[in-house]
C-alpha cells in the first residue's frame, strides 16, 4: 500500500458501486475512485491515470484492472501499476468491508 492508514471513511454500501464500475470519493483535494469488480472485490485508486491524469473512474474494469478512457492504459487495481509496456503508477488506498459497508483507509491530518 502506498498510503499509511490511520482513519477509515465509510463510503457507502457495496451495492452503491456498480459491478465493473466505480464511485468517486473526495478526500481533501484528492479524488479517489472506489472500484467493484465482477466478483465483488473492492479496490481504491487515486482517480488519476499515471499517463495523462485521465479519470480512471470512467474506465472499463476487467480482469483485476481498469483501462483508462483517454489512452487505453491498463492499470492494476491491486497495485496501481501500469501493465504491459507502459510504465507508471497511481496511488493505492486500502479498503475493507464491514458487513456490506465499504470503508476507505486514508492518512488523517
């Protein structure tokens, strides 16, 4: 994980996030995309592609990755790393489920 966690933010029900889609959460100036895979795994990344800052939340979720809608970079939901020949990464945030509630971990101020 790239972010040290000392606070957990309740971001809603798992059902609030569409399967193979995302929901955006603001933490200060940062937009975080919380993703739900087809098999209900939850991941969170900064909503910014490492290539040209494209909105990953608007990308296509598939096979544990998201494809940026701007230039088709594929980013791992688990590591935030660009896949294939592309290089770069985006910030990863810890998430966990508390029953059906999705909790997003972040560094408090």
